[in-house]
């Protein structure tokens, strides 16, 4: 399983304009280019652009921690004092995400990719 926060997703209002800026800034073409998500990979880091983020309550970028058992990690973090903001959601291709908040309202993202589950 990969360790650390390897994905940061930014809410954007104009996906075409944001895509042009991030393409120039990162110096790479997007690996995913859909109306609902544009993703760039540079090294082990992924930068995502979400045109629906603002309407879903994103107020800024969210860093996602890669986990092998997202439901188990949500339970353990809730027990440690986190609050659930968005439960476990399949965002396509078997990729699962969840949003939690710390005591100060900062959003913590969790992600489980199909190859990082407990059986992997």
C-alpha cells in the first residue's frame, strides 16, 4: 500500500481555465480529462480538479490519505474525535473516498483505490 497524502483535489469553477493553468504549472498533460474531474500525475503526486467541488461544500483543496481499509479508518478516526462530513462514496472505478473534519473544521480526505484494499 502507498503511504502518505498523494492526492490533492481543488474545487474549480471553470474547468477549462483551471486545466490550462495546471497543465502549464505542472508541465504535464492530464491523465484523466472528464467533465466531472481532471487529474494530473507528476511523480507520485496527483493533483485533481473538481468542477463540482464548490457545490459539494469544498472551500479549498483537500488532501487525501491513501488507506487500505477506508471503512475501518473512518471508524477509528471518528472514535478519535473526527466528525463525518461525507461518508464513504464510490467515485468511479472502485475508488472510494470519505471526508472527515478535525476539531477545527479542517477537512481530511481518505481514499482507497481498488489495488490498496485489505485483500491487496
